[in-house]
C-alpha cells in the first residue's frame, strides 16, 4: 500500500466504520438497560438484509438522503454549513406541486419541468442565505436555521390560504391539486422503488465530477480549504459562497421530488418531512464523498426500512432513530481523533522517508 | 556595573543569576532554530535579546517558557536546574510571558481577564472577587497603573491592554517576565510609559527579558544585551559598550554581502509601474495606508523594499494584485493599465506573488503537494483539459517543481503540512516561478527557512532575473535585500522614505530609515 491517497481513503472509511460499530455497541447497552436482548434485536434488524423487498425499500428511502447529503456536502466542501436543506426542500415542494399542476406538458417534459422548478425554487431560497452572508456577513448557519422556520411557516400559510384543494375522495388529509399523471415519476419496481433513485445516483456522479475533476471544483475546494490562499490567486470568495449556496439549494430542491413526483403526487403538510435534516447526518457519516454518501444513505435507508421488524419482537422501532443519532455523534468525535492521529502518522512518515533518503553530510 | 563584553564570563556567582541558559539547541524538521545558545540574566535587570526577524529569539523564549523542550542544553532559574514540560511548570518557577499578540477576552472586565484561569475561590467554589480586586489593586499601585479594574477590556487602548497582560503575569506570581517584542504595537509615548512601568518592576526586584529588534529602545532602556544571530548567541554586552552601528553589525553579521557582481544588465522595458498610489486605511477617517507610492520595476531588475513589517508593504502588494480598491494613482504591468482588471486577469497577464505568510495565503495545508502547485494556475492550458483538470499533467508538473527547487518530500502525494517550513516555502516559490511570470512580488521569500533552502531560493531568483524577470522584493532581512537588489526603497508609515544604492547602503543607514528616524529621500 504505497499510495498515500488510497491509504488516506482507507483510514477515512475505517474511522466511519468504527463510528458505526461504536454506535451499535452503545445501542446494545441501551437495549440491555431496557431489558431487551441486543443480539436478538440486531439479528432481527440485520437479518432482513437478504430480502429483495427490504433492499428495494432501503434504496427507495436512500434516494432523498443521497440528494440531501450531496446538497450539504457541496456546502461543506466550501466550508459552508447549509443547515437549511429542510427549508429549501419545503419551499421547492410547494412551488413544484403548484407549478406542476398548473401546466400541461407531455410526460418526460413535464417531469423535467417539475425538476427545474424544484431546483430553481430551492436555489432561490438558499440564495437568500448566500446573499445575507456575502452582503451583510451573516453566518450561514444562523441564517439557514432561521430560514428553515420561515420556510416552514411561510409554506404552511401559503398552502393553507391559497393552494389547498377540496378533497374528492372524502379523505381528511388536505392536499394541493393533484399533479397530472404526465408529471409522475415512474417506479422501477412498482410501489417499492421509484425512478428518482437514478436521479440521485446521477446527482452523486455529477457531484463527484464537478467537485473533484473540474477547475471550478478545484477552486471551490481550495476556497474552502484556505480562503486566504485562494483569494490571492484571484478567486473571489464571495462569488464562491454565492455559487455553492445556489448549487446546494438547487440540490435541496430535488430532495422532496421522490415523495412528490414518485409517491403522493400532491403537496401535503408532512410530505418528505426530516429528509433535509437527515442529509446532514448522511453527509457527515459519508465524509462528504459521493461513495461514502451512497453507502451511508443506504445504511440509513435500510435502518429505516427494517426498523418495523423490531416491533414484531416487542422492541420499539425508535431504537433505530437513537442509533442514527449516536452514529452521527460518534462519527464527529472519532473522525476528529482519527484525523489527528493520521496527520501525525503522515508527518512522521514523511520525515522518516526523508531521513533515510538523505545522504549523511 | 562592570561591563562584560563576552558572554560566559560573568563575575557573578552562578546562584545569583535569575536565568541561565547553557548550550540550548532546538531543532525543527529540517531547520536548526537555536544552536548552542548561552544566556545569562542577572536579577533586577532589564535584559534585551536582540536579533533580526527569524534569528531564533522567539524559539529561545518558548524554550524558557516551557512551550517546547530543548534538544540539548540546560536551563537554570534562580540557581536551580529546571526542566519545564509545560508553561505551567515555568509559571510555577516564577516565569511569566507577555505575548506579542494580546490574549485578552474583550467582553470581560480587567479583573476578570486577570484572574481567568487562576481565580481565588472559597470553599464552595465561588470566586472571591474581593480578594482578587485587592490583590490587583495592590499590583496596579506598584506598577503605577491607574485604571478601574471593572472596566471592560474592549474599552482599553493598546498600551493599557499591554499593561493588563503584564498584570496578568504578575498576578500569577511571576518574578521573571518575558516580553516578546512588546513595543511593536505601541506608539512612542506608550513605549515611554511601558519602560517606566518596567523600571518600577525591576526596582521592586523583578527581572525583565525583553525581546526586540529596535536598537534605539534597547540602547536607551536596557541594562544588558544578548545578541542572537542565525540561531546562536553571538555577544553579551551592555549599552555603554556598544554603539547603534556596532550593535547593528552584531545583529546582521559584520560583513554584509556584496551586491553580487551581476553579469546581465537591467532591461529597458518597465515591467511594473506604480504611480501616485494612494490607499485608504482600514478605518474610515484614519490616515492613508499608502501615500503617494511611486515604484518602477524593469525587466531583469530586482527592486528591494526595506522596512519594518506593517509599514505598508502588505497593502502595496494587495493593491498591485487588485485585492484592494485604491483611492487614486495607477498601476500597470508591461505598459498595460490595471485598474478595473480583476486579480485573476492580472495574474494571467504575468503577475505572480509569493505571499507574506505561506500558511495563511500560500498553501492548502491538508491538500497534497500537486494540488498546491496547481493553486492559482487553473487557467494554465498545459495543466487542464477544457473545464477539467488533468491530474497526470499536474502531478508531472509538480514533480518538475519539486526537482528543480530541491523540495525534500517523499512524493507529490503527501499533504503540504507534512513538509518542513523551508520545503513548503520552496514549493510556493517554485509554483510562482513555474508560470514564467513577467513580474514577481516576492514577500519575505526566505522567511523561516534554513540556510540551504535560502541559498537555493536566492539562486533561483537571480537566475530568473538574469532571464528578464522583474522582481519586487519585500524583505526585512538586510542581507537578502543588499545581496539581491539592484535598488532599494525604504518604506515607512505607508510612504517610500528613501532610495538607496545597495552597493553603498550600510545596515545603519537602512536602520535609520526603517525606524523612521530619517525620512529624506536621497540617492
């Protein structure tokens, strides 16, 4: 293993795996304290992994997580913490539900139209936070959190006041006018796995290419790694902030589309709830790398899908939510510790390599 | 006081010395920061440690304050051999350090700042503010300081903040105070006040170790002087034994280099022309940061800018790069006026920049070397493929830079933080020269690098100059300035105060201009 890059990747993945393992151990202790058998619980939880249905469900649940994690990660790459994915997603959901129902287009175009509206509205909402940071120096963590609340209330109000449609089926659930079928995103496996999964994969691939393979991506990473150094090379930090915020918001707009275009086909109040927030956890566990994000989203999707099984053996399924939370905490702590260790290791190795190479004077 | 001009011959018994360092050597990867240093400080004196930037003064003081351990040598405090593992050990031994950059919490009061981390508490764990105040007021009286200890630190001026820092150290029981370039941030009246304070302390039995490179202060106020040059102590003397000139020579070494007999001629075409440049200060209404600056750099010419840091050199570079909006004046590269061009365009026109601080503005420390040598060169068609980066080409280019500049590294894949400072600097210099620039702004190109790396960087600069590169060299290192420059300008207080010929310039001349003692513009 001479390749330092490969080594670093291995160390990184090992630290994420370690975090998951630690979280499993802590959850086992919690289960023990509450008088449940952790071994049985984990056997039930992970025993379902071989079932096609469960896997399809896991991929389906992973779909929005991959997109929202990519939205968070693109911000992270530029040292921006976009916590507002949830709010940006919500704005995009209502905007797309309303605009999508208002137009009449042939199927593929209609879907494309909806996706574009979603991305544009998400980007606009995120752009507010970007604008505040660039013009007024407002920390994006604060502004995106606040804008989440604003988005939630604004969308709920707008929906309630202008866009609720009278239910035709007599259902009590209030929705917007249903999208025409031409805007429905087709399923890959009927009612189990929606085609938005491929969009999510595409997003991750494009994310990878953009951030790691292009000049723009290099400037984005450089600006995030050392704003001062990229400033003197003529990269305008404010411009980078704005662009990455807009990109992040555009992706955030796509997060809810599996639920909207692929499932419910109309806006309702709890649609795609929490999927924006969960992306933060997925991005953290996945270390902002597309491959890591894919695997983490799959893990979280699987935990969500299989958690129902626990109830069959009388264990509350919320244990998986606790597990998710502990994984995130463990990731943050362990990553930092491992990074420090790895930095020292690399420094030491470089020094050693030079000493053995140097000819004694 | 019987003067001793050589160190190590003090007539005093060893037990009477406050601080005694013998044979201190401290190595950092690739660099020897301190080598065989001797320091003898008598109690009740103000002892100056003078030396150029990068001579190793701060490293030595960090050793004495327990911030790192020496590789060789002994430390004796008040006659006892000691080993400090952390600053806490040093504080326990009665040593206190006042850092150059204040470490105060703005939103706390003076009292709170002073007791922070050393709060007197009663048996219930509550802070006894009464006791703290009494002690602080007593200390203030002995210092001659007159401020209300309940004032917020945010309301204090620089000089007062420094007084609070000193109080903080005294509060912790320090009898030996280390002050790291305390006057760098002070105006002349404040300097006066500071020394009055220090004299009082010394009269009360404290000992002050005073780090400086300002010779006037040292000669005027200090009792003894130890001179450090290139990491080692070269003399131990007293103000009465030396003149400003002889002290300056001790600092830089008596034989300044010849302004190298160059074979090529300075070209005729003007590469960089700065005319009547004015730049507003950071605070609205304050005086100008740059005032009527006129500089021209020709092809094949190195123009040195001498000056104590903070006199406008940084602002000049940022203005030329287009990172600051200038008030008036014009800047042109190769005859092309630059106003309204963005930084990136200026760089594409052949402007290159070795930044003042390689960590803050030169490197992506966590990124591999090949990404570091690519930084700022994204428009280089040889390293990219349309909108995409060509990793193979960039890596090959990085290896070329590594070879040519002798960067010691296992490969181009290691992150930049794994390299020693000298090698990091060589990498930055290599990157900035790799694009064959027309004009290079080189700010402290050899700061903090070892002698070998320094020679290599100088050779590259000379070589590039002979091939027609125009260089604006900003440096505080007189040897570098005199050895490389074809002309030297001195900057003081945002203005060019002197034009000197390196062949005739002496360190004393440079010193007088750099400290603003004389401001006439002569030939």
